[in-house]
């Protein structure tokens, strides 16, 4: 085990081989570790504010309780890293890989009372496949095309986040909050969205094939041309949701609230839904009904 501490602000260790290095509780503020090999390194409780870790190899590194505020981790490999309770406020993680990383309890955004807004982490196009992010806050974060495949995201707060094209295939999103989030063209096929909050979410062209949306709140959500084939929407709230031209073939809508929903030209062939539920919708013109017939109504 190697121990390295302390280091003056701005120390340059870029490209160094520091496998298994011991930096526990070290003051590494402003240090340059870009491109360094830090596999399995110990950063528990370390101060890495403003540190440069761009393109660093950090597979299996331990950052429990570390302070990485304003650090640069773009293009870094953080696969299997432990970032439990780490401070990642304003940390740049664009195009970083975090496969099977554990970010439970991590701080990724901070409320700024001066400007009445949230400061965001940059995870643009990052890979968080199989990562654990239970109860993490991504409020208003820019997560365009970020990969969350099979990630553990129960209770995560994505309120107002930009998730355009994000990949949540088979992810656990039970009780997650997506209020006002942009999920256009997002991949949510096979995802667990039980009791999730998606009110006012933008879900145009989203893929929700085989997703479990039991008891989810989708009121006022925009699901234009979304694919909900074989999705489970039992007891879901879809009041005033826009489902224009949505694909709901084989979907389970038992107990779902469709009050004032717009189902214009939606495809409901084979869906489990009652006539009474459909009658509560605002618009059914041109919709394909469960029996395959087209609805002729104009209201």
C-alpha cells in the first residue's frame, strides 16, 4: 500500500502509475491526476476539490465521503468505483464510464439560494450501466444520452432533468421522480417505474415497451408517439395526459385513470381497458380499439 500525502495545490501527477495508492483523508485540492492509473486507489474522505482526473483510470477506486466538488472527471473510467456519500457538486463527468459504480447517497446537485436555482453535475453521455444510485438527486441535471441500463435508481430525483435519449433499459426506477423532466426519445423498455412520478414529463417518442408503470403518475405527461406496447399501467394516473398516436398494443390499463386523456389515433389493439375508462378520455378520434376497430368519434 502506497501513501501519498499531503500535496501542494496544483501538484502534477498526470499519467503516473499509482495503482492502489493510499490517499485517505489527503488534501489533494487542485491536483493534476489526468490520465493517471489509479486502479483500486483509496480516496476515502479525501479533498479533491478542483482536481483534474480527466481520462484517469479509476476502476475499483474508493471515494467514500470524498469531496470532488468542481473536479474534472470527464472521460474517466470509474467502473466499479465506490462513491458512496461523495460530494460531486459541479463535478464534470461527461463521457465518463461508471459501470457497476456505487453512488448511493452521493451529492450531485446543490441548491443555490442566491440565484434560486440548482447547480448541476455534468454527466452528459456518461455510462452508469448497473450502477447503484439509490435516492440520489439529479434535479435539473443535464443527462442527455446518459446510459442507466439496469441501474438501481429507486427513489432518485430527476425533477426537471434533461434526459433526452437517455437509456434506462431494465433499470429499477421505482418511486423515481421525473416531474417536468425531458425524456424525449428515452429508452425505458423493461424498466420498473412502479409508483414513479412522471407528471408533466416530456415522453415524446419514448420507448416504454414492457415497462412496469403500476400506480405511476403520468398526469399531464406528453406521450406523443410513445411506445407503451405490453406495458403495465395498472392503476396508473393518466389524467389529461397526451397519448396521441401512442402505441398501447397489449398494454394493461386495469384501474388506470384516463380522465380527459388525449388518445387521438392511439393504438390500443389487445389492450386491457374497459369501455367506461375509454369514455372518460377527452379524445378518441381515430384510435384503434382493443378489438381492432377504429373509433369514429370526433369528441
